[in-house]
């Protein structure tokens, strides 16, 4: 009752208060732009400043797509509405603001929005109160959990810094892509069936171990929960973008998820306490909660994690029928260094850069040398070995052929854990690049049956299906991966863009390639050049083409072999080659003839 009365007083006070003035609005503008999670690449800041200042100057009627394109994006006077740059960037900016107020800005006094259907911003007082937090205070609230409490020395330093770096990278990637769209944003519907978002488990104490274990527990939950096929679990990048204290209602409105799992870890000497709660995002009701007090000296850390995953999944599934309980086979070693390697693998998959590849390969090789039965590390190492060949990342002279090492590692992973989704994914990829397309797709289908909700698998299997010629099904699998993990790796969007291109859907191709953001990945630039050339963005096509040739000068002279190694069908090889020529990239007549000859012989 007291809360209701207080809320009524707040509403009455806000309704009679004068609207925010220019100084209030400009202070809020700078607070948003200064926040470390606001994109500091591209023209998002210029876009937001322009529409804000024009509105404050009384020129709101002047804010149209044409004026924004000319003033902000420096398009020339011949700008046409066929150029989607303003619509795309406006959609991204709306999502950026939604995310900002979901996390870092939830206590800010002024709320800025860009209503759908136009580009004129609105400014209103939020219900957070009258006080205006400083830019620094707002930024500090946005820090990922645990970073501020990790030590600067001691034996946990290396692991602590690694976890902090991983979380920061994931948050940055999520900020760039979180729920972005190529068109005007739509309300996010609640997903059908039980769907779950796992917020990062919080570090509730000062012990540096808690920061490591809280990150590890979150990761284990995101691996174990999708095994229960009756529920849908949003992917790890989406999870890591959230605050441990994120509100259930905000998760529902932004992602459409029906359930939110939150919790925390506190370590004291050899004792660890894990708390977990399951909330209904419709009303914030706590449906289930549990506290675990364990002795870490017993070596049962991962048994705790499995038990938590089983109980949460059972609690969610009860209204929908019987759910089988299962244990996670071949649990990882109780070693933070080895475990951190698996976390860094996902960072690498988000970035796809040679530097990150080398770091992860060395870390995983060390992990399997110390723990030969660590199935997940073998599977990840298989994929990393494969990338030496297909991406030309950190090739080793005098070593065995990368594809052979990849196959050996993948088969070792499956031998250790026949039910591992990641092991099946690794074997599927190794078989695919060994020119065993049909067998690769059969393994992929088995993996999908084991775990239909694993977004890492969905993205990779969708890519293999598409490259094998079934572009429509591949696109559908990739769409599902993106829906389940909006903040997932850029390669989801990159391959989705290529699939749209092959399906003659230019609008989707352009929108998806703009969201891929894989600047350190050479093939991204080739696909971008082709898509931009096909859709009339000649300057962008030339820029991306030149970047690709700089990064992979060996690719185009060997185009036929490169396409054949990826199981591209003859008809698709010719289509892709024609698009490369249209992008102005150097393909000799001999190369084109070779592609055609290979195609006619298959």
C-alpha cells in the first residue's frame, strides 16, 4: 500500500513538472554519448546530436530522411530514398537508446527517444527522480559485474584480467548489434513456449575467486540449459550484455523472453555459496529460488552447476509436460586456467581475427595437454585448427595438414563425449572442408537433434547448409540463431547476408552485411564488396574490395580452388564470380575459365 501511495505521488509530481529544458536535454545527450557502451564508431553520436540540436532550435519539421542524409551522413544532393542508410542507422540508434535505458541509464533523470515513423526525438522526465547523476556515475553503473572487485596482484591476476577482458568484449559487441534491424523497429513479441534469459551471475564478495566462479557458472548454465529441448535459451552474448541486476520486465519488453534466471556467488575461504532465482518476466514474481552451500575442497563445483541447471529447467518445464533430467558428461577440469580457454574461444568466434586465433590455439593446446579427457576443449581446438586452413590464420610450417589435425581432434571429442553438441559441430565442419559434404550434413543433423537450441551450432550448421546449395534453409537456420541470440557473432549476419544475396534479396543482404561488423575477418570484406556492388553502392563496394585484396592477396588468383573447398555448387560459383567482377575486383579470364570448367565437370 505504501509503495502504491509513493508511486502515486511520483506520478503526480512528474505530471505537473515542466518538461526538461535545453540544459537538461544537452546534459543528458552528453551523458549518453560519453557512456562507454555508446558506439564510438560510425555516426551514431553525430546523428543523435544533429536531431537533438535541430529540435531544440525549433527546426523539428526540417528533420527528414533527406536532411539527415546530407547533414549527418554527407550524402550529396542527389540522395534518394532508395538509399537505406538513414533508416538503418535510425533503427540502430533507437535500439542503442533502448539498451542504454535498459542498463546504464535506468536511473537517469531525462529520457530521450526517437518514436517510430520519423526522426524527431522526444524528451521527458523519467520516473527515476530529480537528481542528475554525473557522467562518471552513469558509466560506473554500466560496468560488467565483478571487474571492480578483482585484485591487481596475486595468483588470480591472470585469470581475473582474462575474464574482465572477455566480458568487456562481449558487452561491446552486444552494444553494436543488440536487437538492431535494417528497418523501423518492431515490438518484440513474447516467444512461443518457455523461453529463458540467463543474467550474468554476480560476484557478491571481495574474494577474487568469486569473480571467476560467477562467470564460469553463468557459462556452464548456458551450456547445460539448452540440452533441455522443451525450453528456448537465449545465447551467451545476449546474456553477457546484461547487468546482473537487470529488471525482469525489461527483459520481457526487449527480448520477449518469459523467464529470467539471476543469481550470485560468494566465496569465503573454502566455502562457496551460490544463490539462484527464477523470475516470471510478466510480473516479476519469483517462481523458484535455491541456495547452495558447498565446500570447494570437495571438487564438486561442476556438480553444483549441473544440479542448478537441472532444477531450473525442471521448474520452467513443469507446466508443459515431463522433462528428462540428464547430467553433463565429461565435466571440465576444476582448473580456472583451462576453463578460461573455453570462454576465450567464444570471444574469438565473435571477432575472427588472426591475433585472437593464435592466443586461443595456444591456450587450448595447453589445456588438452594437461587434461586429455576435456572433450569441450578438443572440440574447440578442432575448429581452431580448421581455421588455419580455411582462413589462413597462423599457418604452421612443417606441421601436419590442419584439416587432418582438425579431424583427429573432433573425433577425439566425440569419443570422450558422444552427446556433446560442440564435438558434433567440430566434426561436421572438419568433414565439410574435407569435401565430405553429405556426411558433414548428416553429422550436423544429428547435432541439431541433440540440441536444437544451441545458437553456436545453429549459426554454423546454417552456414554449411547454405554453402552446400540449400540457401533458403540455411537462411532460416541463421534467422533462428539470430532470434535466439541477438548479440551473437558477426558471422551469423555475414552468412545471412550472403544467403540473402544468393536468394536475390538485396534489401536483406545490405542490412545484414551492415550488421556483421567483422572488420578483422578478410572474407567479410569480399562478401560486403559483392553485395554493395549488386545493390548500387559503388563507393562502398570499391572500399571493401580493396580491403579484401590487401588482407588476402592470394584468394582471387585461386578463386576456383577456394570456392570448391567450400563445396560451392557450380551454378553458385559462376554467380559469385560474376558478382566479384561487377565489384571491380581483379579476376583474370583464366580464373573465370577455370571456375566454369570445374563447374561443368561436377
